[in-house]
């Protein structure tokens, strides 16, 4: 059996692509912005704030949690979400290192 496509790339390349996936959907960006704004959140609040159906919000929350950028705690029948500060800092460092690369000032090479 062949190798999966991700196995031919470095760990750093795979990490960058996973983190970039977060920003590939405006709903996830909106969720993150809202969590930063209020510092904690209940899923129902996100439904009202963002305007998407609860199952859609839940799916995006699941993806963000799977990627490690948010964490949640159960409080009775509610789940409270917040930004995972350690993983957010790690993601920022990895993405900043990648985005800080500059094209050299050489003559046009193409």
C-alpha cells in the first residue's frame, strides 16, 4: 500500500497546512474572533452571534478543538469554549516564521 500524501512532507509543512485550514472558512475565523472578544463562550451564544445553525457551529467548534486552537469544558448541559493560549502561541510562532520569509531583492527571476 502507498504512503499517504502528508507523509512526503515535513512536520513543519504539515503543521502549517493544518493551521492554515483554520483560516480557510470565515465561520471559524468569526468563532475565533468572538472567543477572543469575550474570552469564553457557550455554543448557544455563538449561534446567536454568528447566525449559523447550531449543528454547523458545533462542527466548526469540533474542527477548531481537533486542531487544538480552542478547548472546552462541560458545565452541566453546556460546553464552554475558550482559546487554548499555549497552542495559539505555538501556531502564531510557526505561521510567523513561515510568513516572515521574503523574496530576495534580486533581478526578476521569472
